[in-house]
C-alpha cells in the first residue's frame, strides 16, 4: 500500500543488517514516524505499547524480535527466554503464539551459531507469506463485493462498514478486511467505507481513515454507535471486519464492539463477513466466549484522549470525572451464528467447523 505515493510495508529489515524498521502507529494520523528496533526488549515494547498492532503484524514483529534476541544470545536458554518474553506481550491474538511456535520448531534444530541467520530468514519468509495470504483474501472477497455492487442502482457506491483497523497497518501489507476493498477500488468498482472510530484507542478514526485517505478510497468516519442506525436506513450494504482469533467452530474474536455490529447486521439483514487469515484460526478451541482470553487494557485509554489542537500542538486531556472507575476489555466474541461467511486465503467458508475443515483439511481439528 502507499504512503504519500510511495509503496511501503509496515515492517522491514534495515540496511544496517542489525535492526528492524517499523511504523510507529501511536503517532498516526497526525505524524508519520518510523522506529528502529535493535533488541528483544524494544521489539516486546513495540508490541505491548501498540507501536505495532493487529494480529498478523504482531506475529511478524515477534519473529523479528526472535532474530534480534538471538543476535545477542543464540543458546537454547536465550531462545526460550525470547519466546516467553514475546508471548507475554499480548494475550488475545493467536498469530503471536503461532509465529513463535513455528519459529521455535525451525530454529531449535539449528546449531546456535546458525540461529540468528536462520531467524532472520524465517522472519523475512513469514512477512512474504503474510502479504500473499492477505492478497489472496482480497481476491476471494472481491467477487462478493462485485455481486453486491451489481444489485445497486447505477451510479450508487457500495457502502461497506468496517470496525477497528484490519487494514495494511494491521498486517505486513494489504490488510485483511480492507484487502477486498482495495482490490475493488483499484478495479474501478465504486465503493464507500463507513469507518467506525473504534473507541477507546480510535484505530478506525486514526488508522483506517488514514490509510484509506492515502490510497484514495472514499470513506466517512462515524461514531461506533452509528452503525445500527445506518443499517436501519439502508445505508450499509455489507460489513467486513477482521479477527484476532477465530475458533475451529467459527466464533470470531475481534476488537470490542464487533459483536454489537454483528447483532445490528443480523437484525437488519446486512451480510456480515469476517476476513480470516489462516494463522489467526485457533484449531484448539471451539467456544470463543468461554475459551478465548480477553485482554483487559489500561483504564487510561478510556479516561484520557490525545489529539491535535487547532494550533497544531498535541495534547492529552481527561474526559471522565476524577475518581470514576473505568473497565477496558479490548475484545469481544461474535458467535458463528451471526457471521455470514469467513473470507480466507483459500476462499469463502460458512462460519462452521465443516466449512473451515473443507478449506483446511490438513488442520488438526477433529473431524
């Protein structure tokens, strides 16, 4: 995808050969800044502080974090310490564990002297794989958008609602929920995106709107609670969201507020699709509500806001009464019964165990 007309990825090896570059997403949308990661601690901090975020990008950053760690200590103990450190950064997104487990299986058989180079090559391959997966999700979802657009009166855009940021900033490139949107836009299909602000961190308003603007995709930012109203009045043709973890039975864990959008879509007969890269499928669990750990984030994300003032200066303000408690669950689970379909890199499946099994027969889920 593009920033100021220049194609970019969200993470890359720096030319110095000893560091990794990332976009500092905490500075967006008001400033585009990059950071160099040189140590395990810096990689873990980038994930924990959400300088990088989104399940696929978290996994890719963790893989690079292993490389940085093994440059300093390539022993078995160093490798296991790095895995434990990175795994503790974010509990909900399954891509983190998936990437680390794959890396460990690849690196442990190598002699310590070859592990740093092996980890760097593994991280690079993981990033290329993520790009290919997300492009394939876009190609699988594009026919759905074409079909829906064909039902619209001539000259009317297809109105797509999305939640949080499941765009290229959440991945290495293309995004998950946005991949079909970008392909549709690039193919000349008239699309318009309703962008949920996505409180409390405002990833929709800050990140999705920023990347759609840079790529020239028409969009409008709305408050989180406006989606149901728009659906009631026929202003939403389809909802597409991402996922941080999808169960073997098709339950979807995504940014808090996704469940409410699914309920509104179900009530108004609006198709509700989830873009699901296969690394985000947790084949070990079936009941998302009871089995997926939900990250409880800091109360300050709710009680305080940071933004740019009219004079261009940044400021952080408190918006709640002093002394009021705040609860901040970061995710919720949308039951499979509310999901129209799962858009994967291998095609579109119903949100069922049988549907996922058909596309991924090699998966470890029991028949």
